[in-house]
């Protein structure tokens, strides 16, 4: 009933099934005793360019790696990604950000 309520069991299942299977090193950052609401991680990719891509055929997408520019680039990227999710057609603007 509350849009802001977090189903922790469902979130953990999602992390186990999707995120940790693709990026197992993230488990340490989210489940270590030192982790908290902010772990101090900066979302930079190795090559410095963001990643905006479809991860699997179950509908998991990633839109990350903007670093400090996420506040400026994130909203526009999310708009293009939302279009992709809705239509199933990758916008040409996102093709340069695929990592697969």
C-alpha cells in the first residue's frame, strides 16, 4: 500500500538472482559489516564511459557508470532507456553505450 515500502526479502532475492550472478564482487559491498546506506562507491566504469544496455532477456537493464556527471546525464539517459524498455527498440542514441 505504501509506494516507499521496501520488500527486503524480494530485494535480496533480486540481488542474489540477477545482480550478484552478473557482478559477484558487489556482494562484498552490500553485505559487509562496514556497508551502510552509502558505501562511498563512485559509479565509474573502467573506460570512463557510462554503460546503458540490456543485460538479459528477462528484462534487466543497466544504466550506470556516469560518475560525477550522473546528475547531468542521468535524466536524459533514463528517458532514452525508458523508451527502450517500453518499445523494445534501442534508441540509436544509446548504441554507443552498449558493453556487450
